[in-house]
C-alpha cells in the first residue's frame, strides 16, 4: 500500500521527466520552421537538433558529482531553474548561434533531471511498488513528448516555433515550486548521517511508523560498501552492474528510438505526408501510442517483472524496424508505402514504450550502491546521451549513404545484438530492496541469479 505523500512526491519529481520529454520532443516540429527561417543546410539542421543532446551529456556529467554533495532535491530544483531560463532563451533567439546556445542550456537541465528524478523516486518508494513509481517518470517523459507534438501542431499553421519553446516555462516553474516544499531523499540523508531527518521522511512515506528496521538495513548496507565516488566505480563488485548499465544505455539509443522522436515528421515526409501540419500530427499519434504502452508498463513492471518486458519489447522493436525498412525497400509496396511504414513505426514505438524505454531508467536507479549511485548513474546517463547525440547527428547522413530501408534494417541488426546482451546479463530486480540488490553484487554471483 502506498500513501498519499509518496504519490505527491512522485508526481512533482516526475515534472522533471515531463520537461525532459517536452524539450527533446518539441524540436521535431520546430525544426521544420527553424530550417526555413534560418535557411539551414542538412548539417546545420543536425547541429541544431543535436545541441540539446550535447548539453544533456554535460548536465549528466556534472550532475553525478553534485547530487552526492548537495542532494537530489537541490539538483532537481536547479534543473527546473535551468529549464525556465532556457525556455525563455530559445523563444527569444535572434540567430542560429544564440538558439544553439540556449538549446545547450536546455540540454543541461535535461541531463540533470533525466537521472536524478528517477533516482529520487526510487530512493523514496517502497520496494514492492518501486518499478511502477519509477515508471511514472517515464510516463511523464512520454507525456512531455506528446504535449510537444500537440503544441507543435497547434502553432504549425502560424509557423510559431518560438511559442513552442516558450510554453515550457509553466511546468519548469511548477517543478521549482513543488520541489522547494518536498524533503530530500531519505537514503541520501542517511548517507550524510542525518538519521532523524531521514526517519521523519520515511515515516511519512511508509504505511508504518516503525521505520527503524529499514534505516538499519540502509546503514548496514552502506557499512559493507567499498569506496564511493569515481574511484569506487572501479571496484570489483561494481564491474558487472557497470557493464549492465552501460550496455542498457548504449543499446537504448543505438537501436534508433530518437530518430523517431526527433525526426518523426521528417520520416513521415519521406513516406509521402508532405505538409508540415499533418506530418507533425502523425508524430503526435506515435507519441500517443508510446504514452498508452507506458501506462501498460506501469501496471506490469511489479507484476510480471523487468526481464520479460525488456526481452519481449526489444523483440518487437526488431519486428517494427524490419517492417519499416520493407516499406522503403520493395517497389510493390509503393501504393500503400505510408501505411506499411506507419505500421512499422507503431510496432517499434509501442514495444519500446513497455520495454527498453522505461526499464533502462528503472534499472539504473536500482542496481548501484548508495555510495556510488549518483556517480554511477551519471556515467551511464552520459553514455546514453552521447549515444543519443551520435544517432541524431548521423541519421540523415546514414539515410543519404545507405538509403532508407538499409538504415532501418541496420538499427534492427543492432537490436538483435541488444536482445542477446539483455538475455545474458540483465538481472530481475522485481520485489528486491535496493540493499538486497547491492548485497547480490557484493556476493560476486552472476546477474541472472538475483
């Protein structure tokens, strides 16, 4: 059973996910008008789209060290302030250079919020509901993406790309105000020997007032952990969780998900939906599909488990990419090319939404020890954003070199490698406390034996 305080805290922290989704999704529609207004070449178009990703990598790198020192709450507040300023900056950008600078700043906010929001939720949530509650953050990301597409469509007729960016001010201010009144993570407080504060928060977050056993388990686990910080990432007990996390981070991106999020209207133009408004609306339809299947993930993660959803989802992505490539490859499909392509995209997005999408962020918030959680999640998140950047800056170039069909089939081949990696190395964490997961890594047992 989960009490009201936890739901409120999760809802406010998930605004960081909403802004993450909005700021990464809004560019897909805005770029159609930015490209026309500033006469962008394909290379400059990729640079504008990728500026936010560069900022995200920088934000994730800085956030890891800072969250250990200042706590989860203050870092989420900082990300909200950055989101507010960057939304104003992008909306008022007088030139491409200024726009890129403001988007890098937006990316820094995204990089911080992308891993600290799910970390905050995971450290506050009870073990039996942790999967579903952390998945709420991923649902918020998808809600942000869907909202971005709808806003893009609403302003497409007037080419009002500046308004598209400006509307991010409202949720970013809400994040700052909401987190201002919330406490910090009880686990972080315990790591700083603030036991009385942590006890009060856990009593609010649990259905029992006797939280001393949980506090003692956290303290016991911390006492058994080795060195914290960056140096601690090299200790033998962290070798396997780092391999798992870095593998998840890499494959989540290089299987091509953000070619769909950033370039969905562009892809729909490839298949014959030429007008900007309908192309953006079709992208919104994909985001709606993603939203629905994220809701499904929330209900299934703590019932079925992480591994079954992950493996089923990646298998579905492989099928979706195969269908999408076929739409471009076979001439006999030309009369209903858009229908086949949309079918492939829907399969791909739906399977990502209940599998690799939420499970990556959930698992990296679970598998690292408290002393190393901030820096480990930072390292993994930086990898995720660097891979995201690599995909974003190469997608249009890959299409030019390989063609549409072979580009999507290439992503499908990568997804086959991802499925094999996940089957062999990703553990099942359903129902385990964070301290039980930490103890498993210290025991040296194989991941799947958890």
